[in-house]
C-alpha cells in the first residue's frame, strides 16, 4: 500500500508532517496551504510517497 507524506517547513523553524492515502489528497493539501500563505511563512512544501505493509 502506498501512503503520501506532505512535509511543511515554516520560516520560523516549525515542521509539520501530514499523511494521506492518495496523491490527489496530498496535492490538494499542498495547494491549499500555499494558497492560504499570504504572509510567506512557508519555506518548503514537499510530498513523498512510501510503500508500507499493513
């Protein structure tokens, strides 16, 4: 099974990681976060995919 991680790094040093079951949802989250970042607080947003055994 594939899971998708969204890693967000803020300019103030905070890091957040969300996990999604589909790449579409992960990309929607990235678009939403970047769209709401009016002040330029986000330094980096990246998505990663991993295969996991459940």
